[in-house]
C-alpha cells in the first residue's frame, strides 16, 4: 500500500519550534490520518444507541456541543442526529462496519470522511488565548471544557473544535484544503506568544497570481 | 515655563525629548503631548480649517477639537491624533494639523490584532464609577472586563483633589487597582476605548498597545488590538464631557474647558497661563478657581451667569478674595498671535487663560448605540439615559450623577446588580467609602451669549461653524437638528461634535423658540473615536486576507513552476510554462498534448456531495433537470440544475456508486452553495424524504488523465483493471487499485477526448499524481492547467456555469434541451413554461469564428449586427469565452447572442476601440462533432 501524505507535512518544523519559542506555553502539531466517520442516526432509537454503546463503549451524546470518548475513540455532537465518530489511523473500515451494523435497516447514513479533514492539535497554557484571536466561541473553562466540542469559524476557516484534556489540548478538525491557511494563521496568531521576532518564513503558495476573475 | 515645581502624576526624573512642528521641547514621563506642549508654553497648536484662526489646546481628553496632530517618525506616521491622548515618549515627532490629516504614503508594516472576549460584566470606563462597578462585580465572582481609554485608570478624578476616607483619592484608586488585579476573572484593559455597541451586547474595543512606546515598541507586538467583547451585562461608566460657553471670540488659544484646566494643574503639574478668569453657570468651575489660586496664578474673577451663586463653592472662592461677578457673562475677548489677552464681562479683565464651563453632557454615545433612549433632565440641564432595550446599566456621570461619593455608590450598586443578574452575588454591594461633599448650588442652563452677528461665536471648533451658520440654517427653513448638522457640518469632524452637539441643539431651539428637550440630539453612531482601517483588517491581509485553498497535489504544482489562477478560494494551476514559453505557447502545447497524446490535470477542487437514502433517486430527479431512473450502479451521468426561476445554477456529474447511494460533483466554486441549496429543499420542502447529504469535497483527490493515450497510462497504473472500450465504456465507474492505491475511476471527459478521472483518498493524492506522471512518462504525459481545460471544453461547446452563464440563462438558451426532462417535475420546470423563457429572441449560446483567424476577441466584448448604425446602437450579445485553438489552428469564441440559433452563418461585429471586428455565428461546437474521439 502506498504511503499516506500528511497535508501539513511542510509545516512540521515550524510547528515543532513553537514549543520552545513560546517557552512551553503552546505546543502545535498535526495529527493526521485519524479515522473519521460522519454518522447520521436517530438518537431516540434505543437499538442504534445501544449497539454503538456496546461496540464503542460510549453513548452517542445528545447534549449540543458535547463529545463522548472511550478507548481512544470519540463521538462529537454535530447536530441533533449527526455525529463525527473519530478513531485511530486505519480504523475507518472497522468503524464503518460497526456503524452500519448499528443502523441496520433504520434511516441514517455512514460516510467515511477520514481524509476530508486533518487535525491540528493546539495545547498548552496559552492555547485558549491563541484560539481567541480568531474563534468567536467562548473557550473559558466555565463555559467550555474537556469533552466539549463546537463547529465554528477559526479566522476564516470552518473548524470543529474538540477539547480533549485540561492542559488544555484542543483538536481542530479542518478541511484539508483549508489546512495550509489555518496553519499560517495559527503561526501568525502565536507571534506574540512565541518570540521577539515573527516566527519563520511562510510556505509560499507558489507561482505568480493570475489577474483573471473567478472561474470554473 | 509653566510647569509647577511639584505635584502631578508625572515623573520629573524622566525627561523626554520631542519635537512639535520641528521645534525641540522636553516633557516628562506621564505627560501627554498636550500637557507637555502647555508646559513648554506652546499656546497655538493649529489653525482652523475654514477661517485660519489660531487655536490652542481646549480640553484634556477625547473631546479635543483643536489639537489634532500627525505623529510620525520611524515606522510611518499616524494622522489625526488628539494631542490630549498622545502619550509622550522620547523622540516623539509631532506636527500640527489644520484639521486635515495625511495618510502616510508608506505601507503600514505594524501588526494589528483581534481578540474575541466574553464576560459576565463589561464595565466601560475606569473612572471612580467604573472602578467601583468592576470591583463589586468582580468580588461577586463574575467574569469582568474593565475597559478604560487612558494609560492609567482613574478617569477625571486623576485631575481632581478629592479626599476619600480622609486620604487623597489616588490612594483609594491604588487600593482598588490592587484588589482588581488580585481577582483572577477580572481583566483590566488600559488604553482601550469602547468604540461601538452592537446587538446582543457586542461591544468593540480598540486598544492602543505600542504607540506610546515609540521606537522601543517590540516588532512582534501588535500595535493595536480590536477586542470583540460579548458581555452578558454591560455597565457604562463613560463619564461626561464638559460643555463650552458660546460667546463672541470664544475660540482663542487660552480659552479652555475648566475641568481640563484642573486636570492639567493637578495631574500634569502644568499651569496653562498666568492670570485666569472663570466663566461658568455651575459650581464645578469654582474648584478650578481654587486649584489655580493654590497653584499661584492670579485669578481676578469668576464670571457666573447665575444671579445669586451661593453656598459652599462660591463662598470658598470669595473667602480667597476672588471676585464673583454674579449674573454676568463674558461677551467678547481680545488677543493677539499668542492667544487670549483680555475678556469683556461688563468690564475689561486682562487674562491669558479663560476657563469655561457650561455644564456637563453625559457621554451617552455607547448607550445610544445600544439603542437606548434619552430624556432631558431639567434640573441637571442635560440629556440623560432613559430606557434601554439591552442588558445595560449606566452609572455615574454618564447617568447624570456628578458627585464623587454618589458616583462610587452608584458604581458599586451597578456592578453588584449586573453580577447578580447573571448569577453572582446577592446584588448588595459592599459599603462605599467616605467622601466629603459640598452642597451644590444648582446649574442654570445657559446656551448662548446674545450677540448680533454670531460670526465669531464658535459652536463647533473643529468644523469652524458659528452661531451665524446655525442662524443661516434655521433661516433657510431647517428645524431638525439632523438637517442643521448636515447643512452646517456641526458634529461631522473627527471629534464628532463632542463639545458642539448639545450646544448646537440648544441654539437651534433658542432660534426656534423651543426648549432643547424638544429639539433632541443627533444620532450618535460608531465609532466613538476614529479607528484605523488597519485595525479592522487585523491580520486579515496579505496571505491571510482570504483562505487560499489548495489540493494535496499543490506542492508538486509549485515545484513544477505552475502559474496559478484563483477559482473561488482555490489556487488552481492555470498553466505550466516551460522555460521561455509565453502563456499562449504553453496553453497551445498543453491542449495539443490532450488532443494528440496524453495529459493530466488536478481536478481535486470539484465539489463532491455524498447522497444516500431510499429516496435518493427521487431527490436527484427533483434537483436536476434530467432523470436518473435509468442510471445503473457503476455508471455516472452529467447533470444540470436550475434555480426556481428556471435559470441554470450549477452542473456536475452524478455517480451511482451503490444501492441508494450517489456521489454528485459540483463546480469548484459552487460546492458550498449547491450543498446549501440541496439541504434547503430537503429540510424545508421535502422533510419526509429519506435522504442524507454529506460534503466530501476534501475527502477525495482526483486526477484527470486525458488524451488518446490515456488508456495506456491507466493500464500501466492499474494492470488488473480492464480498460478496453467494451469493459470500461464511457460514463462507467470502476473501483480497484491504481498505483497500489484504492481508487474509483470514472470514464468522463470534459475535453472531448478519451479520458479517465481517478479518485483516491486525499492523503494519497500526491502519490497518485506522482504515479500518473511516472507511468505517463513513456507517453510524454503533460500536466495541464485550467486554461487548456477551458479551451478544450470550449472547442466542444461545453458551457462553464458562471462564465458562459450569468443567472439569466436557461438550459434551453444553452442549447441543452436534451438535458431537460419532459416527463418529470424538477426545480425550475414551471419557469420554463413562462412566456418569457420561450421568447425566440432570448440570448442563445452560439459559437463565433472571427473572420480573421488570428483575431482574438476579448471576453466580454459586446456584439452588434450592423456595422454602420446611428446611435443608439443595438447590442445583440456578448462574447463569454474566447481562445486560440491548437486543434483548429485559429481563434474561436463562445457568445450569448439574441436569437443566436436563428443567425447561423450570419455576421456579427465586436466594436472595439480600434475598429469593428467581424465574426461568423456558428454552432457552439468546433471539434469532433460526432463524439468519436471521446469514445477512444
């Protein structure tokens, strides 16, 4: 099998430099290739919920913007009948089977979106402040904590934010096509937390710009 | 020098050098530019905008109308700053402005920042009221943000000499500041001006972070920060602005607001004159007389319009031997090129400083922006907050409460109540400290000293507008203060009329014989103070201006010299020039490769939507104009969709990938809009449909391999996949391993050639591309970009939605009736039966062949029928796409032309600046009309 290529491969060294230049207040890395399934089902259907519970060890959360986690896998609430089921690399086939079995003949859907988004992990004591530069959601511990998630904008990129521990560590699920932009934005937003000088030289988007208007 | 030997909050051990209009001066740490200028005896700071009259520093704060400066040197210059708010630093370079600033021609290289913040209680204003409110709310446990516009909290009482609990008020201030700092959920923002108050208690705060550091500002630190605060409760403790008096020659340097003079004396240790007269209608200015007397100035008189000023303040002044001229006004002044020399108050009084006070206007700007309403208070003689629709309380001077003791009490109560309203504390504040109070003699409103002409009675100093101008406006029939504002320009300067607005309303009232209460105020709009565009832009500039979306294959394109085109937010390779090649040469080469050999294109940007459920087929049949009943699993079909008006909206390919499961592609720019459109119909019109939609645009990377030799490349990549025309027919889908990667391969063609589109999980996109390029190398595989793709599809007459259409084009107009079902219902169908959509002279998509084969018509060129017409010339259409074709060896174009399909073989003309360009109307297909090539 061919080797997978992480979309933020080219950012690795700039990401890893953040921990030291921020004096340990922020750590930044890409967590690529996690299994992700968009799951639509009726949460009032006890058979579906039980089946998922038995197989994955968590009850599908029904409180808005909450996540359930067990055994390194999570279900992120995306809507009244929609979750993002997240697992480890390579687990998409397994999770697809589990969710299809849970659905049975009932109305719903299971879609593999593992390669649709990558995960940028931001953690550390200043992580919350960094995100506040572009995230309109209140991430204060009184309002948002471990096990909370939200679909929102970070700067101009749509993200799903999931707080995974009290460090705090946030997982930012971002569409792969927006990942470069978001990585650049995060590094820029971290400038004041990191060093006297703006960090690094940005990865060029390349080529010369065309003057042509929107097309295609 | 007019600096006092001691006193004030300046640090005399830290002198700072600065220049003003190129002259060197020295001030101290803690000075503003204004206090330092006054300390250096600089009385004239500008000339007025219209009349060129000399003007001096008038106030000590945000309301300053005269002392506008350009501050520059080093990292570029900032225009239109108020000297009263510019903190002095060593090396500061300032120039006076005659009410007109200049933007620096240099780009602003400073960083600007934004931050979202949330709190239970936002307190705006860090004076005595705001500090008390923040303390009460913070001690109750609420999350509090206190925003204060000055370098240090304290507000106007930094400029006073009040005692709290028998000690200087500044001691109390220091204690409160310490208490606030100890509360972890309280955030105190200094140099932070609340500039706008919006719905749902959203308040914008502009914070100045490095300007006061001058060249010492750290490069990495954002110069300013825009706080977007969402507060459950807001306490406005914004204070009040002192009103000037309106009399003849009231604009000379040396005429200042009395409260401002107190601030200069007490806070900055500066006396802005030697002999001072006070002109007032209220008690507050008496404190100014006492401060100046204590500072050693001659204070010959207090001119008080009130007939019998009595009680604590007037008595204290009289005790000092200062004359109180009761029932008198200052009706004129005299002076020279250094400003004021004397005033006339029934008698001539020599003086170089006139301290005026006409009362106070609560700073209700933010309250008005919050949609609050005002009422006029006859006793206080000012507009005060009344009803408030949002969760906002107003306290202290902003609420018409002027005594220090009352301000602190009201602040504590407001803070405690705001915290309690959101669940913190019982709403009862701690006890207020003891403050000595003096019984006040009531204010007597006084708006205008009688004067025949009014030509030198200035109402708005920044805009240079006089009572004569207001008279002219009223004489012209204007009665609304809003009309007078626009006619006279009162209140339209950068100070937004903070010292002019209420006076002008009262003067309009006086001229119309109506009370000021009946006239009302103009509307206060954000921003409260000027805010730079750079701050609103924040980090949204340059590369971060808008997301640039890239595919997983993007690094290869960059490495191979692609020139990029913006397609929506996507960066797509436009063409891949070889060394020394022009764009035209590169595109022709890429087109030739597709037509004659094999070429590859990154088409990962296409939108993709997973559609599944037992009603998926019904759903597709309603969304698309064509039917899908006969589309078997493992096949795909071109689809077109219209909006309800029958106009073409988007197109793509629908793949039937499994039982009750489809994958629809959309245009690159239209993906989000199409998904929204589908969800809208599903959720609002057909909620009974068992259909689920999921965006998978970024899940898949897609490589199109096109050209007569594409089959050979596919065979090399996927030896196990039968690729012959029978096993893998046009519009079929096959799943299998391609280059060792699980893939879905579709035989689709957007170029008219034999072609395959290979879809893989996006993390394999780059590997797949590299494998395609390697496998294709023996066949001379050529990467091609969007321009070649556009040419190739145009040769086949395939319209691009959004380029060849503009939202007024039906499928029939495009000559695509074949894709419009006559048997089923779909969105837009009814509109196709309208008389207008059946008009024979609608714009049809046609081909154009310029009569001269090298003539490349510009896209957008208008088309006419007759070469020689008298104006007005009838336009019959326009060019939508135009290219050079390698296959045709000439230029060609697509165009929308009125009744175009009835004009085949006729001529149209593009009237361009040089001459008329003739072209022949053709069918919109130029290459392989029979479709033989596509089938390999």
